């Protein structure tokens, strides 16, 4: 179905009620499509602002967020020709301590743990070519005011005794931390399920007052405004604001503004989880990011005695873990930390991350022709499609950028648009000048000008991880 012609109006839903069993719509201030880290973070920020929220996902937290290592690494993640992302990454990194603290305080549990750790990262190289690569990158990092301090091999191994004595260099990155995405999603879900007496944040008909265990199939429209979400099970959610945050699946929604092609591509990554024997604990106290013969690898320690090793990056369409990828990760991690060979392999997982042509997120309102003619961010009222926010395409940075994405979306709901983030607007890949907005026929989304170029790719349902511990259930 052509985007922009598959939207359903609230009037159509009402008129169909006479011929079909009525499914009472849910009503909320905000509908968030997508239950990954980004969707959960946006839902939590909206709830904290006093809004009622529904989070729409049949299997929340089982996509890319389930596989993610959770490195909060704005310094290490600075890549050549991606400097525009740095300000957003640093902004979000600065928000993380308060984000984690507030979330911990909101959980009605005994543990109150999101897995956030402010321990530093150590970058290491395997050979002299890897050392040159890291030192060249350090020059770029320092040029942007970032702190990357060289360590002697002796000093690095005093801090992390199980590092290989054969590494060529080591650098400390104090600003790069970590969080456990699985604990994070669980913690936000627990916080969302709590409703203060008299707060009127619980949505009638939603599980725990917020959760809709179904998938979104399309947007609802009412007189040129996005008014909610159509669900695969036949139900609907009516909301003043709808946030599209379901990763690769965003491009397949019916009723998107006409010619809004979200240019997403699936970038698969293999990632491993291993258990450290008691005699080797702690294997590491800091995250180790390395380069081995020009290929990046990382080892992230968890407080539960496990480590995460990742991650490959491939665009071959293979949704299951790759044998070659698993071999590469174990080989390279063992080069940097030889004791990896003695760990117990628990899980090999692969997930598709939503990439964009410039590897930066699609984040913000969808501009109309009037909005584009008005210029950049902060344009005139009526310049955007009312009721719709896009938040997808976070690629490698979803966990890191979750707090900033949440704040940006909440500010947009409040009518505030920060011009600093105009580079990430969903329409930046515009291929041609849009036509004026035209009226829509009954039951159809209004024809809103084009917002991008190439058609998007979508991944299928995420496969279960390969579990090597028979005492554990597949996620």
C-alpha cells in the first residue's frame, strides 16, 4: 500500500462498528510505537511530564536492545565524517547519571538497579598498525576537546592484570561508561507500571496502565492530524501525540505521510555472552575496546560475573548468528584478554540495527511544505504534521542516545524545538521539492510532501539467541 494512502480516520472506525464486533479504543496523551530502549525512554520521559502513555509492542525489549552491549561511549564512538553526532552523544552522556538515578528511585523493587556503571573504558591495540590507528583517532578526539589519556602497558596491566602482555598500546577514556540494556528496559517497564494515586496516568484497557502487547500496523488521521495508531489485532489507540520509535519496522507502517520514505537499512551484528569462572573473577573491571589487525572488538564486564563480547557489523541479510562472526569475536577478544578462552559460552545473538545513509538518527517532527519554506528548526506554527514524531535510525547509538532522544521528544510535545538537533530531522534526505499539502479523501491520510529518498529495508522478526546453557530459557 502506498504510504500516505493507507491511513485510517477515526470516523471510519466508528462507521465500521455496526458491521464488526466493537473494539473499544484506548485513549492516552501519548502513544509510543516500539518497545526498545528508545521507545521505553521516550515513554518514561513523557510519563514524568504528567502525560498518560501507552507503549505499543508485542514483544518489548527483544529486538536490538536485547542484544546491545550498552556502552555509553561518546568518545570511543567518534567516527570520521560523523562529527555532527558528537554534540548529541555528549549531551546524552551528560544526562545518563541523572536518568539512571531518577529511574532507580522510581522503581518499586528491592534491587533498584539499571546496570549503570560509571567505570572508565580502556582502549587497546594488538599490533603497531592498531596502535597507529588509535593514536590517529586520539588526535581527532583531542581536537574536539575529548580526554583520552595514554597508559603504559605496565600501568594498564596493573589495573587489568588479565590483559595480554603483548598489546601494543593502551589509553584510558574516563567519560565512556556502560549500562545493562536488559536491566534498563526491565527497570523502565517497572517504573511505567507504577501510577501515583490521583495522577490519572493509568490508561484504561492497557496492561499495567501503559502496555499494549500488540504491534502497530498504521497511523490514524483526523483532519490532517495524526490522531493515533491502528493495531494488528484490530484495536486502536487514540492519542494527542504518536511517536514512531520501532526501529526498522517504522518504514512499513501504513498511513505515513505520503512519500515519507524512512531510509533505513538493517545492519546485523553478532554478539556473545559468556560466564566467567569464579577463579578468574573479575576478568575485567573496565570495558576494554580494542583493535585487532584493524578490526574493532570490545569486552564489557557485568557485575553478575558475565561478559559481553561484540560486535560484528554486516549487511548480508542473515538474521541468525554468523559462524564466522562468532569465531572472529572469540579470536580477537582472546588476543587482547587470553583468559577469554577459559570462559563458558552462554549465548550467541544477532540483531539488526537500524542504519541510515549518514548513520545518524531520524529524530523530530515531519515537516510540511510550509515548514521547509520557512527554513530550519523553530519554524512557524503549522510547519509540521501535527501529532507525529519520528525517533528511529539510531544504529550503534540507541542506548547511549536514549536520554537525549527522550528529552527531545518531550520538548517537541511541549512545543519546544531545539535548533541544535536540526541536522537529525527526518526530512534531511529530501530528494526533490515537495508539492503543497492537498486534502485527503475519506479514510485516507493527507498528502504531505516527500521527506526522503530511497525506500527503506525492513528486517523480519528477531530470531531467538543461540543459548548454550541448557538451564537457561531462550529469550
